[in-house]
């Protein structure tokens, strides 16, 4: 579970997203970051029993910086209003698919997959889906997967309008070959974040996602 003070800090930051306020409340930020790090490490320790590829991962290396890159953004707010962690076998900057936890009051979710890979990796995943469509469909239509995530995300930003070059429009895997990302997300209520069942709920969600992670990462090896 996370502390209510962690959520309070993020809510307050959203209302006061400026350096002056942040500097005055740095202790609260450090406390929230520490709280989230402990939670993520607990999740790693528990889920690594199911997925040993993340056993050596350390939580502090999975967290993203709170500072926003505003160089190319119209929104010049200096800080993110969430704390997020990406857990995967090669570290959060590697090409491998992994698990993600997003902590943001009112917009929290758990999930993961492979987000916007570069062309070489994307081509490998598409090729694997084309070769092993039945296995892939079995994963994303399984009762366990659908119970948590319902489906892969089909947001417009993740899907091409046409089948990519090299594949026929009539390809049985066309629906999946058009995808640019292979991710799934399950929303969490704020009340669940401070519940003692949060670790169990998170690891259960990760377990439902693991077959997809394994399929993608096998194609990238």
C-alpha cells in the first residue's frame, strides 16, 4: 500500500506546479518518492517469483524523473504530476517489454507491454505475431488476461490505418500487425492505492500480463 501523504503530495503538486513551491516542499517529495520506491521493490520481489527475468532489478532504477522535458512542449509546467515505474528485464531504457505502474490521483493504472518500439524491434514483434498468430491470440483472449485488461489498447496513437508494408490486407493477423504499441492498462481507484491489497492486486495484474511480455521479449531476443 501507499501512504495517503504520497497522494496528497501529488494532488498539491498539481495545484502548485512551479519550482518555488516544489523547493519549499522537497521533503514531502522525497518522502513520497521513498514510499513509492518501497512499494515497487515489494512488487518486484513478489512478482520475480513468477517472472525471474526481473529478479535482479532494483526499484530505484525503475522510477522516472519527476522533472518534465519542456523543450518541445507548449506546457512549460516543470514537474510531472505522477510517479511512475517501468519494470523490465533490461532496465527501463532497454528495448524489452515490461510492467508499468502509474501513480496519479484520479488517473492511476497498472499494466505494461511494449510502448512505441523503434522500427527494428517493432518489425520483429510483427513477424513473430505473423508466424505464431494462434499463440498470440490465445494470450490476448485468455480469460485471465481479459479479466484484468479486457484487450490490448487500440488507441489511435498506437494503431496504423493500414497494414504495414510487406503484409497483405487480408492477412489473418492484420488487426495486430497494424499496431505500433502492444500495451494494456487497468485503471485503479485512488482508494485502492492506500489499501493493504495493493501489492497483491498489482502482482495479479502483472501475472495476467506476463504471457504477453514473454511472447514479445522472445521475439526480441
